[in-house]
């Protein structure tokens, strides 16, 4: 649909309301030194599931990341980040299980 309204989208652009499955491909340098002497390995985190990560077929100094967003999603909900990222354990703290000592069991406390 072509309109002459000042705020209309180009007819070839994706509508924000359309839901689509997405396949994302990122080609990035293997590492970045920036202002540091030690190179930092780069990685990509994106919406969806990481399908595979391979070394670029013609340039071994680059890495290719393939992501797939199978659940239909609108374009404004697709995101990615590229950088020297680290993985941190975000498992919630769980206290150790209670000891089997009868002094701390609920039955022992009820007999006091």
C-alpha cells in the first residue's frame, strides 16, 4: 500500500506488527585487542537459539555465529550484543540440606 503520509513506512520495509521467524548470521573478528596487548575473544549473544559457531570458511581470523528465532517475533524484539563477554554462574543460592542430627529436626524441637 503506497501512501503519501509523512509518517508512513516505505512499502518494502518490515511492518512492526508482523510476526516472523528469524535466522541471524553474524561474522565477527575472532578477537579484539582494543587498547590492550592481550587479545580478548569476541562472542555474540542474540535473540533465539545458537545453532552453530564456525570459523569463517575463507578468513580464519573471523568467526561465524548462526542464531535462529523460531518463535514468530516482531522486529523490535530482536536483539544482539557482540563483545568480549564472559559466562557467569547465575544459579540461585541454595542453602545446604539440613543435617540428619536429631537435635535440629522439627520432631526434636517439638519435644522441648
